[in-house]
C-alpha cells in the first residue's frame, strides 16, 4: 500500500449533519416507559372483568368520598351552584352527575375500578381545591371552566381511554359535580 487508504476506511473529516455522524453502527437503547397507575389498574380491571372477579366491599379510599361533609353550610350541588351564580347550569350538572354516579355504581363491583375511581376523585379534588378554587374570585366563569377542563376533565378522559373502562367529557364533568354534591369541592368563594 503506497499512499492510498484501504477501501474499508472512510474519511469523515469536515463532515457535518443535522444529526449524529457515526462511522459505524449506532445503537439506541429504548427502555419501556413504565405504565401509569391508571394504565396498570386498567389492565388489572380487564382481567377482573374477563374472569368476573367481583368484590362485595368498598375500597377504603373510595368509601371516603361517600361520606358527605360540609364546610360552610351550603350543602348539595344545587345550593353550591346557586351560591356561585351558576344556577342556570343546574339541570345539565345534575344530568352529568347522574351519569357519573351510574358509572360509579356499575363499576364498583370490581376492585381495580374502585381504585381507579378513588385515584380520579382524589386527583380531581386536589386540582379543584388547590389550583382552581383559590382563583375563583378573580376569574370569569369561562376562565374557571377552562381551568376545570384543562386540569381535570381532559386529563381524566385521556387517562381513561380504555375499551373496557372509558370516561368521556360528560362523565368526567359529572365526577366534579358529584364531588360538589358530596361537599368536597365548592364553586363559590
């Protein structure tokens, strides 16, 4: 070999590219993304439904939300909406609350579904009480609605996109109204 490079060598001096410049094989390690709590529970629920594994007791974290509580004497959905100058929304809210209540009743026969509901209710209560409620006095109704949609409704619908256990926007909104009926969230200051 007199002054010439063997054909198996490549000179990449001065090469530029928008991505990686490599002289041989590039290996990327793709680790599986861990499933979210809801995804794991949905998989478990599918098995419970397929095997008809029903429970008789209510999961403790879900049972917590069946206990009505009152902070300010304004009890129930209608009273809360009236106090918040949202009385015109009452019949729609009642219908959506009932949609959620029916889904809650139907699915509460399965342990995983109870865990899903407990998770979703806790998340909705947290987002409403710590992010949305403190802003209610300074925001318009539309802005409050947008926050509720962004922080609670859309995430719930996205997380529960299962063939077995699906939650749509009306049911997700009904969950918030159900929480109001139980006095866990307030639409008023």
